[in-house]
């Protein structure tokens, strides 16, 4: 067989085949291919067989006037001006964001696979009947609206949630927001701890610590809808335990009673002190009770040092660290009873009470003297003088010792005494001219006595001391008076002076 592009010039004969590659004549337009066949006897076909085809290697014109406009929030309409081509445009291909979107035979396309709030870019190419494709059109974009006018809703959760009370640990704040099933979606959650003076973007749960905190929060969706600010309840956190003091019996160091009074003080800078509990050993505690400034308490039995331990709890549940304590020594054992109590009256007008000292573990601080069972007085020594006695009366005395804790011993064995009846007392008077005497002058003095008692006086001694700045004149005393130069006293001795009796004595002195 042999081939030709013009029916004149033929290719060299070649063996018969059912297919053949052939190059048409250059140029576009209608082109013809010719073929003739030869049989084994050498005979060629009488007329060449021909077939024609139009050659078109020029692409259609580039689409122009491309426009893309959203329709609602779920479609974009794309349109353009028709392209031209020598053999005719058979269709158009659309690309979105560089990816094949679809093909049409008209000059418009509706993209129904868009999402609200997204922006898309489009290009268009034209193709002709032989498959030539035009260059892409200019790129156009379309922003699909959200179609969302409702702001999102944000909720706040606390862990742990102290409610209207206090937490004793940091509180974790969790914010979550929803924009509904048809919304544009939450873009951002913001919060503030100072009333929006400063703002923070919420990315994960955060903690609030010591003090009282209020969280303001809101969200914005992708359509730009901003939620009205929400405000959390006050979040109260108290991480610090309370402190305080306890004093036993007002701070005393010693007591004789196991029942004591506690004075309490407490301080808490956060939630405030609400409860207290007590212990005698710092291990076993009483049931917590409402805080008060005072409380009665019973110490363990037995003399010696005893402690009271206190723990305080605030409204957040924080207990004071360790324990607050105070100690006191208990001495409930009285001193030994005084022994050897005596009562004597050397002068007849007072009674001297004496005894042997008592002993005590914390020390004897004094003694109480009783007369006839009634308290007479106190002494820090082992003796006491009773000056409130009368002659002719009998008295009985007992003594009790007191120790540092105030314990009182048992009463001693009593000591009794009976005072003699009072001896009569004489009234004495001394007269003489001692007004402005001259030195060396001799003055005669008169001593007058009188018994105004109810009984006669017997074995009476009358003593009269010399006036100041005078010298006794030897032998001047009358009625046997005797001068004692050692004491400067003139004395007279009388066997008796009856009731109501009076008398006189004289003696002389010289003025120095």
C-alpha cells in the first residue's frame, strides 16, 4: 500500500497493514489523506481512496468578564462572557482554589459546595470541539457570608465549686462556648479578672488563688457576633490557716483546781475563724465547736504541769498548723498542817501565837490565824500577835498554812490562853515652875497620884522621870523616894493605894 497527502505524490509501497501513522500537510483547515492498495499480482486500485478531516490546533479565546457572587451563605454564582473559536466552543471548565470544580456548556455555574464564612477563588477555561483548551480566565474571589446574627453562649464551671462559701485550695475555671447548630462557630473566648481593664484569650482552664476573684467572660463567633459579658459569682479562696492564742486562768502559772478557764484569741485574714477544738495531749481532740473567746476546761487528774492545746478552723476549712498551746502547773495538794502552836501573853495585854513551819511542794506562802474559829489575821512568818484582847478573858487559837497555789491546810491543834484580871492603874501628874527657868535655878516638883480603878492597888511603884535639861538634887525626894541615876527616874514604893485615894510626893532639880 502507498499514501499521499495530495493524491499526486505517493509514499513508497509498503506491506499491507490495518493501521498507519500519517502526517497531514501543514496548516489548519480541511486536510485529505489518500491511500491505494496493490495485490499480489501487482495490480493497484483504479482510484485512490481518500478521507478528509479538519485540522484545528488553535485554542478558544480566553473567557472574560468572569464574576463570582455569593447567593446566601451556601452558594456562589459564577458567570462569564462566551469565548470564540474557529471550530466552535463546546464547553467550559471551572476551577475553585486551583482545583477542578466542574464543566458546563453554558456561561454560568452555581457552586453549591461552599461553606459560610469562607472565601473562594475561581478561574474558567474554554474548550473547542477538538479539545483545545483556552488559557485560564482572570482569577475572581467570592466571600461567602456567615448568615449568623446570634452571638454564642458561654458557660463557666468551677472545680472545686465553693458556691457562696470559701475554697481552701486553688479553684480551676473552665469556660466553654456554643454557637448553636446553625451558627458560624465560636472564634474566641475572652475573659478578664479586673472588669475588662485587661483581657485574656481563653485557651485552657486556669486557676484562681488566694482572695476574692470575679471572672468576666464572653465569646465571639466567626460571624463577628460578640456575646454580652457574663460575670461569675465571687470566687472566694482562702489558702492560709488561722492563728491564735490560748491562756489558762488569765495567764496564771499555778492553780489548785483541775477546772480552769481558757481565754482565746483568733485571727484569720481570709474567710474568718469559725470553729475550735481542744486537746490535753495534742493528739486526741474534742469535737469541733463554734469559736468563742472563752471556755471552761478540765485538766487531767494529778499534780504537775498540764497543757491545753488549741486548733482553729476558718470558714474555708483550714485548720491551724500544729497546735496552739499553753501550760499551767496544778498543785491540788495542801501544805502540811502547822504543829506546835502556842499562845502566850508576856505583858497581859496581848497574846503571842507561835507555831512550827509547814512544808509544801510548791512552797508555803503564808499562814492564817483563827481565834475562836473566826479568821483573825495572816502572817508570812511563824508567829502572830493578837493585840485585841482583854484581861480576864480566855482565847483559843488555830493556824492553817497556805501554799503558792492557794491550797489551805487542815487547822492545827488549838492553843488556849486565859488572861488575868487587869491590875489597877494610878493616874499621875507632875507640876512645878519650869516656865523659863534660869540656868542653875533650883525648882521643886510635885508628883500627884490617884487610884481611879475599881480595885485597890497593892505593891505599888510610882516612877517619875526627870524633866529634860535638869539634874536631880540629891536627897530631895520626900516620903522615901529614891533616884535611879542610870535611868534618870525617881521612884516611890507604896504598900497599897485604896480606891479613890490620892497623895503627893516632892523632889527638886536644878536647871542645866
